[in-house]
C-alpha cells in the first residue's frame, strides 16, 4: 500500500536560513546547520508546498540571495489563496493572537490550516512558532472549522 507523505507548508524563514551567509552567531549558525540537515536528509519525506507570500518575501533583498532562494522555491507547488484562507487570516488578527503588523504571518498559518497541511515549518519564533500563542492559534483555526497544522522548526522535523 502506498503511504502518502505528510503535507508541509514551508514558510519563508526556512528558505532564508538555507541560503543565508555563514554567521559567527552560534544560535543562528546552529539553526542554519539544522535547516541544511533537514533539507538535505529529510525534506523528501514531505509533500512541501509554498504560497505566493513565500515567493514574494523570498524575492526581496540582496539579489544574490534572491536568486538562491527562488532557485530552491521554483519546483515547489503553491497553495492558492482562497476566501476561506483570507477570512481565517483576518480572524487570526482580529479575534486571535496575532497583531495587525503580522498579516503575512497570519496568511501563512491560514493557508496551511485551510489547505490541510500536517506541518508548518518556520523559524519565525515571534508570531508563528511561539509557544505563548500556540493554543490561541489552534483554537482560532478550530473555531473557524480548520485543523491547525503542527507548527515547528526544521530542527524539530529532523526526528520525523
């Protein structure tokens, strides 16, 4: 019997860590290393998706970095923005745990939830993968009729 791969939405910070220049900051260097390990050793275990928001964010900044990010993202299928995902993103800000300046982060969570992703991979520890708001994110998605994906870092996905 063919087993389906778990569906994973890859948020922009993951591809940014994949292509970032080496750093002397130990925490950042460890995150870069673990992101590379996940990408090279484990990514094929997942059905990875992105969105136009990931593409647009990855296309900003230093041209050399942009080229590298878009080369990685190009083969990945996109999740489409729908009325449901736009509504859930608004709800995550209006009634949920995200501040108004985190509208793109709300869309990342909403797209992953509406499209039934099992995982949302991110290094955004402020607005997306923040344990202080995790319960509220799940509850807001659930109240809207959607299952919130497991929100985690590539490091956490090394054991999946």
